[in-house]
């Protein structure tokens, strides 16, 4: 990281810079806010509030995109409260251990990275679901709740829109994962669990599954019809055929979709024939995609 140290105590600034440099960071030093404003972009700005007669507002405005950590000798409105209110991230009391400073820097780096990632994921999901029209009422759902839709994207759009509206954190679990039940048990009680691939769950295992989620915030989706649910089921129908929605599926995704949606309707001999593959290849595809054929 590139770090700017604004400190009028030269010895202290040099000591901090030396320790940070040993850890692989690039450090530059300034003794006044006036000189600092002339500098270039930095990942982190360490700003001493001991510089008398200096206005810290220009520094904080100049380096809005940087992690600004105040180095203070005492806590007051001028040294901590005001700078934090206009954009500084945190403060650290002098004298301090360099490990504590690094911990704070890493914390805010992780926070900024997660924030940017979340913005990217939100934009991506908005793009992915732009072709799905959401007309269902999201206000008064009683959880746990189940969705049946032959097109997985319809269920996904509903679940993600519900989480966004309720401002819940979300845990995602696929029942095709052998560790799915453990993941559901480990999920925080305050989070909504979005569970997909219910159609892969054997009927003999469903009673235990219902018991596991009965007191949880959960939305469960299936690409099959759900006829034995202990909870309310919403069926989301596709107004148009999946392949007429402006999407071209890759061959592997098409094969997976057909197996998931038609293995309960057609015997293996007919399904493999329609897919243009042998029964052995059909078995291998199930193994590859971890699809459990219902008994």
C-alpha cells in the first residue's frame, strides 16, 4: 500500500514509516497539511491532529477515497469528533503499537473491498434479472416459504428481491451439496437462507428437512412441482418458454436443465434419446452435476 504520514514530529513519522516499510508498504511523509494537499493519491493517510493551527478539512476532502486514520494524543471534538464527522475513518491514540495500526488499516481495506464487491454484485444481479418481471407481493410472506418454478431465474429473482426489500443478510445453500444440511444448521438465525435444488432431495429425506427449517427464515425453490410441502408454496409460471426469453443456453446448461426438469417425467431410455446421448452418458451427466434421481 501507498501510505502518506502527516506528522510534525519528524522522529515519530520516521519511526512509523520505517516499521511500515519493513512490512512492504511505500511511505511518504509531510510535516504540514499544506504540503500534503499537493501530494498524489494514497491508499492510506495517517493524519496527526497535534499539528497546531491546521485545518484538517482540506486534507479529508482531498483524500476522500483514502483510508484516513487520525493519530491523536487526546480525544476532543476538534481532534476526533469533527474529523470523523467529515470523512476520517478512525483514530488511534498515541503512543500506539504498530500492530494495532496495521489491524485498523487492514480492517478498513477489507471493508472498502467488500463494499465495492457488493456494489458490483448488486449491479450484476440487476442485469441478470432485468428480463424477469416481478409481480408478486413481497410484503406479507410467512417464512419458511417455498417456490415452484420451471425456470430457476424466476425463483432467484423473487428471493433476491425479497431479501433486498427486507434488508436481510442472505445465506445460499444448494441441496445438491452433500453438506447442505450442515450449512443450513450453521447459518445465522438472523439471516434468510435461500435454498435451491429442492427437486434433488429424496422424498424420504424431506420430513427431516422440513423439521430443520421450520423455525428459520428460509425460502426454498424447486424446478419441480412441490406436492408434499408442510409450508405455503407459490408457483411462479413462465409466461414464455425459457428459450424464447432472449437467452441461448450453453449445451452443458441445456443438458442439466433438461435432466433436472424431465427426469421425473420420462424414463431414462426416452430422456437419453431426446438428448442424443446414451444411458451411460446420462448417468455420467447426473454424477457430474450431482443430480440425485428421485426414487
